[in-house]
């Protein structure tokens, strides 16, 4: 096998198995070559990943070591993506009752949430979250793609208290905007005690849901290392129940006559 | 830029933008080289993709043409993955009330569902689905990853009838195993009329839910081109409401004394 082909195969394998520690010996055997040759190949791949902004390779030395591909996205590419997404959301027919914006078409579009997940992962990777937590339903794709980019499991909190997965923890919370008492539940076995968690959700208005998830996390002795939100409602002026979050977009204006919404990208 | 580096960058860009048609002119400009050189590079990438079983490149000729990376997984690798997954599921503490198996840890693990999504995509790509449909909640990650590998949107049917996304279609259905009447709903704007759809779900017992989704699809004049299920309950002997489905795994045995379950991988 020629060098170009070997290095290409290596790249294809690494990129298709993100966040997985692959021993150099595995590649050396697979390509019937020396580990030192594989090391040289990896150095070239690392350089080109920098050029394309597609992430980086982490090398773990030692007997139990190897190489791991950590997916990423360039800052400029990320910002451009958010600007384009904001423009897509700034239209006349997306307003829903309750001041929410219709976003399901985008939230359920794999290519859109894949890129958003990469953006969240790039922002929060340094906090070393061990799980990504969200509440059903609309935030699930976003949380899953973030977890995929970070290489950690997803934990999905359910609405209500009917969870059939063994013992569970339920909490009541007050939705900040509608002031209704609601219940959210998480099965005990869904999250081990004492983990670092990143919370991901699609929208924040008064912050009642986010505050509820944070309370629930306390029951699991989890440390919340970040709260990433796709869109904050900048038109909500009566105070938020949580302050420390990072939103990628903001709902900035609604024209009451036409119903046209204006969504802006935040600087990340 | 040397040839090896260019071809690596090209690979990284293609693999990170699956199912997207990228014009050859885009690459020629980006790498400041001739289109014919890019064509040669693509031929080498296509070959190595065959070697690693990571999918294929589709070349679309003409002025509006370009190249598209279609993700895939080799048949042997897929079968091995399913065998390992079946072994993981064959334990003593996974039985839930109602004869369901606890699978949430795996269904919400991005690396697991990414591979399962690739497997479903490889099986159903030839049917040209234009959307992947599922019902909340546990099947969502599976459906999303399948849709991502196919390059089509996900459509998520909601339980109950409280959908706040404009006009919607609800149907009542009878859960085949519990015999309870339930409701499922889909917003009108979630799926355009007359599309080819692939239905994906995590579990099938009597098939009531699957039959419900199929009925709902008729309301959208959709053509169901496939029904992919992660696990069929092979212990359910009283007939299924749907027959034409493809399951990757089967729940084959439950030992009533120990509660140990035996899960087998189907031949794909």
C-alpha cells in the first residue's frame, strides 16, 4: 500500500471513530508497518486538521496509549454558520403561541444540529463534561450531537412522573413563563452519582426548565459545568431564574403587525 | 501545498459534510489547482473508502454537478457490531415491567446510535427515503443518526394531542400489547405531502405503535418505503399488527428465575 493510500485510510478510520482511543499498535498491525511510520502519518494528519479546522488529534503516550480524534469546528466557520441560521430564522411565519419560535424543522435537521453540536462541544470541551443532559423532546437532537462530538453519553430527562425504568427521581418545578407547576423525572440508573454534566436545551425564556434540571442534577450529586442554549428570548424582560448560561442565538424582535421575527447570532 | 496534504484536507472536508453536493470548482478554487487534479484526488479517496468500508463518493456530472460523500459501513463490521451489542444486552438486570428491555443507556449513547444509524442507512439507502420518521422519545437518537447518514430530515411524531406548532393531525391507535387507546400527533408543517419516508423505532412487540405511525403517514400522503426496528420481541407470539419490517436484534429468551435476557443479532 502506498503512503498516500495508507494515510488516507488512517484519516477515514480516525474521523469515523471520534473520541475513541485507538492504539498505535492497532494501526501498525492493520497497515503492516512500524509504529514510527504511523506516528509520522499522524503528524501530517494533525497538521491538515489544523488547516481545515476539523478538530485535532490527541496523542496519549505509554503502553495503554494511542491516538484520539477530537472533532471541532473553526471559530470563523462557526460564527458564519450561526449568522446564516439566524437569517433563516428571521421570517414572517415562525411565531407560535406563547412567544416561542417554530424551529422544529431546523432542530430535527441532522446537518444543522451536527454543526451546532460541534460548536457547543468546541465551547465546552475544556470543562470536561462526562455527560450531556437535556429534557425531552426538542432539545434531544442538539444534546445528542453535542455528546457525540464530546464523546460522552446523553441523559434525557422525561416530562411527568411515569417512568418505567426502575427507581427514579422526580422534582416539581415552575415553568417561569407560564407559572404552571410541572414534573420532570430521571431514572436512577440513567446517571451515576457525582458526574460533571453539561446541560443543553433549545430555548430559554424565564429559565424555569433550566432551573428545574439544575435542581434535579443536585439529586444526582452532579456538578453542572455548563449550560448551553440554542436561543435565548431577548424579549423576556422580567428576569431569568438562571443567569449563567451560554446562548448561540437570540430572539431579538417581533414585529407585532407582520409577525416577523428577527433572530441574531451572538458572538461566540 | 503537497499532494498528500491536499488530498487529506479534501478527505477531511468531504467526511465532515456527508450527503452534501460539493462542486469540483469549490475545491479547485480552495486548493488553487485544476479541476482535473481534484478529479484524480477524488478517485484515490474513492478507492480508499472502499478499503476501509466507510462509504462511497457519488460523482454528479455537469455544470450543477460535484461530489457527494455517502457514509456507509462494511457488512462484516456491521454484523460484528450487532453481535457485540446483543452480548451487551444479554444480562440479568435489564428486564423492565411490561416485558421491555432497559436499553436507554445504549439508545442514548452517541457512538452506539451513530453506528446503528449507519447500518440502517446502508440497508435503506436504495429505497431513497426523503425523511426518517419516528415517535418520541427513545427512538429519536436512532432516527436522527439514520437521517444524518442518509442526508434527510427527521420527523418526530409526538404523544398526545397537545402540539403547539400550528395545525396538526392526530390519530388514535391501540397499543397492541397493552390494548390501551392512545393518541399521536404530527404538525402539518413537519412533513410536506407525498414524501417517501423511512420509519425507525427502537422496539416492536405487537406492532401497535408502528401501525399507528403508518396510519398517520397516510394522512400526509406519504409512501412508507421501509420500517427499521432496533429490536423485535421474539417472545411475542400472538401476532403482529405489522409484518413488513426489518429488525437488527431480537429479544430471544427470558429466564423467569434469574430474569436473565438473551438477545440475538439478526443476520443483515
